[in-house]
């Protein structure tokens, strides 16, 4: 497998990273996303979370976690992608997308938009000293 280069803005300068240097950061980002998805699915917060970004970003994050992480319920059964999307959307009292897979597909393709994947943006925010959770979620006053 070829270890290509990735060019990113990092601390105000353009830097080139080897893909192998970014892999551990991407794995860490996925674990943080997994934790966030689980928090969004659970209704136990004393101060609930509210999603600040787009629906496409939310579905992309759920899809990335579903595809890479092993997410199980209390009985040890794997959660389905649709179940995860419906649980989170209902918690936020938003209409559930009719076809969440199409949202995930559009997020992956990013047609007519020059936007990188959510994982890449998460890693870049971490590299630049930002806290990605604060960009995507905020503590809500209402439940």
C-alpha cells in the first residue's frame, strides 16, 4: 500500500503529512465520534446535547461510526445504521430522513462541494488546537 502525502493547513501554515502519520489521529477521531454518537443516543444527560452542524454531517458521523466501530446494545446485539439514525433524530425532535443511506452516500461523494470528509475535518481541528465536539454539539437548556 502506497503511503502518499496529504497537504493541510496546520497552525496557519501549509504542511504536508504522510498518510501513515494521520492514521492514528483518524483512529482517535473515530473513537471520539463513537463516544459522541453513544452520548447522542442515550437520553441520560442532565443537560442534553444539541447538534449544531448540518444533517449531512450528523448522518456521515453516524455512518462512519457504524461502518468502523462495533456498536452494540445492552444485550450485545449490533445496532443497525437505521436504528442509530432514528434514535438520534427522534431525540432531537427532528424529522427522520426518509432514506438515511442516501444522506450518507451524498456525504461521502460531496458532489459539487469541495469539502473533505468529517473524519479529515475532525483531525484537522484537533491538529489546530480546536475541540471538534464544541463545533458540532452544544449543551441544550431544554429537553
